[in-house]
């Protein structure tokens, strides 16, 4: 029997998806679930996915065999840009078959595969395919990462509207405290506004409070 996939996305680039993915995987491991993470596509690195390495550091597991054989990082590009541009610059088409085969292998061995995307929901994978549409085609639920940075209410609600418009299930919203803004009043208000909105509009969705992790 295949395990479930949960896709981790965020309201913007650098919102903390990698930290949240690693933290959540650790929480689920500690309660006895077989969990692994995967990077859908990684740009800006060579040889290994920096995000997968960070996941393992937070999880405290060391590398998995599936990391060594490339299943958790099936596509890497060197140029730090959206996948469609990185692929074009390297003249190497995004290999969806390799990604799908890798995800299928991980699902066979684990209860849950947390698949971290690149950037936000509307990041283009190709010139004609957005990340959100790739996720919708597969019927994967989404865990959305947000924070208290200025503008997060707008970006979060727009992301939630986009998920709803495509019939994508919201698995949960993760509040990344590490990325909170410098204005404590705005941060506190944004948190309560977003949490109340999610509770009203997506009552089935979980709410995760992600603490500030010491990653030094």
C-alpha cells in the first residue's frame, strides 16, 4: 500500500518551507510514523539538494538511503531561479518522469512523503505549467507556510483562494515564527487574523505553530 503525499508550499519565496518541512517530519517521526521528505525540484545547487540536507539536520536522522540514490532529490539545477528558467538556461527539460518515479518509490516505503516545492504556489515549472496545477493534477493536499512578515495576510489569503479555486485540499497552515517581522503588533495581529480565517473557511485544516529553531 502506498503512503500519502503532502505538498509543502509557502506564501512566497524564503518563507521557511525548508525549516517547516524538516520540523514537521521530525514531529511525525517522534510519534512513530514512517516519514521522509522530498524536494520536487531544487535550483541553485550542484550535487545534492541543500534543502534535503537541512531537512535531515532538523530531523536528526542523518542521510537516508533514498537521499544517496537520488530519490529525494530527483532534479537539480545550478542556477538559482524558478525551475522553468533554470531548465532553459541549462538546456535541460524538467524530467517529470524521473520526479514521478522517485515519488512513487518513496510512497512504497513510507507512510508519508512531505514534498517541498520551489518557491510559492504559482512558481512556473515549465513555460506552461504552474506548480499549483501540477499539485492539482495529482490530487495532493497542501500544507501552506506563512509568517508574520508585513504583507502576509494578503499573500496567505490569495494562496488559500488559489487552492480553493482548484479544489485542492488544505491539509494545514504552518506559522513560521522564525520569519516573523520586526513589528510585534503586526505579527500578533496577522497571526490571529490568519488563524481565525483558516478556522472559518477551512475547518478541516490543521494549524501548526513552528518555533524558532536554533540552526547555528
